[in-house]
């Protein structure tokens, strides 16, 4: 079976790139929010988020940064906190055919909300 | 701040509907997979998935069906299992401006994979 | 196979009640943190957390309260936020044989941490 | 504030070790089930589960094995699947004071269930 022909012939390559990138960003957020994280372990978690999310269809690269300032300021006796969307800065590069989309997750202070948007499309 | 103007002026209303629907589908899958579910509690879980995911930006309605046959066949002494993507059949209706998209999650036997695709766009 | 005899003969009924209650509390936190929640949908989510987590072995009842004050104060244009451990107040009542344990999850301001502890055991 | 004195004076060191190990096992399962995983990325995911879960209170070490046979047998065109409890073999070593507990998660074929139990206590 040709999956693309059967299930994706109603959208353009540009739309497909947006579609797949958006799925992966929603997935990433809801899979990993809540994970325990500390200054010392943040790098390992970033790498694992990257490697697992790059498996998804049409995903070329995933860049993940967990905010270190928040981790430095943790003031409880356990020295870690649960990962939140506010701490994440992520770029997902998806591609299909000749189209690429960069989906971004970034906390926007003005909105007080971790926004997902299409940063670039080419 | 006008969020749409600042962050979404590079994509069309049709693309925006696809984008937001896809985020919600990825989110739904990765938030709820793993949840304990039984024949008796499946309805409550479906309703809760629907209500929480309808909160996301540009989402009009979410329809969730958890496969009852799988639940009927559970053969362990605990009478429940962890929710998997294979058990889910979901439709997310997203809209932006004058455009609507139905994003579908469905297990496709031929692919042996719970596929997410754009079922309708109008 | 007698599971209790084979796998649990090294701990007392009291320890078993603690064990099963603790598993369910850890599970509950990490399954549901991140879920979108609003004032209007909080009740549905509470009910669903209760119903799904009561399926786990040796769990009699689960009581869940999501902090409404936090939800009332949400100040973004989307009128919802992601559930955090800080917003949860949970009691899990587990029992085995003639022993019962109430496991509590509660945000402790002095600790700045959502603490899990054994509230009662009888 | 002395947390142990205030919140944990009703249970013994042995019970505390069981309690904390059990929380971490429930947390681990429900945080990571659903994550995309492939043969190639399984090692990175194992390491990240280990590092994040070792942050939890009273946890000394976490050993995680994701079943490679299941991953080798993946027969879909995407070459990855969602992590399930059935694929996990985990040992959590918790300690409090002079007591240690090894909590195990293992799929038991006879039960058709990924069982959590206390493997050792010393």
C-alpha cells in the first residue's frame, strides 16, 4: 500500500510538513512534561527527547533546550523539579518532498503561555 | 499583542487548522497512552480525553472511541490494561477563520500502525 | 498461580498496602501532569483520574482535588493551563488483607514541593 | 523543618524504602510508556529513564532494560513503536536509613501482566 497516496493525497507537501511537525511537537510536550529534571541530568534528558522524537514520520531533526536558569533556582531539598512546558525551547524540523517546516515551542512572556507556531517554512 | 498577526501570518487559515489539529492529536496520544482502562471505566476516560483536549487552541470538538473488544478480551486477573494507541479511534475537528480540518487517528491493520492523517478539510 | 504467594510473601500486609498505594500515587502524578485543564473541565478530569486509578491492584478509593484558585487566576488568552503536581491534592486508600493505608499527595509550601507520604495506616 | 520527623514518623525505615521505591516505579512506567522507541535509540532512552528517575527521593540506582527482541520484530514502515510496559524490565534500588529495597517491574507471561513487586529487601 502506498500510504501517502491513500491517506495524504488531499494535502500539499507544504501542509504535510506542517502536519507532521505539529504532531511531533504536541507529542513531545505531553510525553515529557512531568519528568523529574535537575541541572545535572538536563543534558541527558534533552538528548533522549531529541532521539525519540526524531523517530516520528517526516522528522529530520529536533533541537531541545531545557532552561538552566530555572533549574539553578530550584529551592527545595530534593534538587530537582518536574519538567514544565515553560522550561522548554524546542525546534522541530520536518520535511516532506521538497518542503520543510520549522515548528517552534517557546514560552512567550507576553502571553504567559508556551506557544507552538511555525517559525519557518521553505 | 495580536498573536495571530505576530506568530501565524506566514501560514494560511487552512494550514492553521491543520497545524492546530495535528498538535492536539499528538498531545492526546502521548498524554493518555499508558492510562489504566477497563470495560467499566472506558466511557469516563473517553469523556475526559474529549473535554481536556477540546481546551486546546482552535479545537471545536474531539470524538474519542476506545476499542471495547480489546477490553472485553482482557485476560489477566486485574481486569484492566494500559491504554495503547492501537485501541484509539479519534477525530479532532479544528477550525480557523473559515477553514476546518478533521484529523483522524486510527489503527491501520495493513500498516500495523496507529496512523494520524487529515481525514477531511473544508 | 498464586501471585501473592509467589511474589509477595516477603512483605507483610501492611507493607503491601503501602507498596500498592505508593505505586498508584506515582502513576497518577506522572500519567496526568501536563493535561490541559480549566475551571470548567476540572471536575471531569478529577473524576477520570479517580476512575482510572481505582483500577490498580489493591486500590479501594482515590480522591482527587485540583486547585480551583489556580485555575481562576489563569491569565492567558487560552483560559486553560497544563496540570502540575502543585495543583493536586490526592488521597489514595489502598488495602491488603486486614491492612489499609492512606497515601497523600499535597503541595507543602514550606518544602516548595508536592510531597507524597503515608497519611494514615490502620 | 524536619520532613522525615513530621511526615514519615508513622512508618519504619523498611517501609519507607518500600514506599519510595514503589512511587518511583509507578512514576517511571506512566511517564515513559508511549515514548517512540527503536532498536537504534533504545539505549539513549534507557539512560534517560535511569538518570531522571534516580533523582527521586531515596532512590540509589535504577536499571532499565527495554526488550530488544520486540524492537527487532517491528514490522511497520516507520521502524519504531510506542514503548509499552510489556517491553520493560526495571530494577529500582531504594534506601532509607539502614534499609534497602529492590523494586522490580517485569512482564510475567503466566499473568499476562507487567508486575511490580518487591524483589529483595535487606
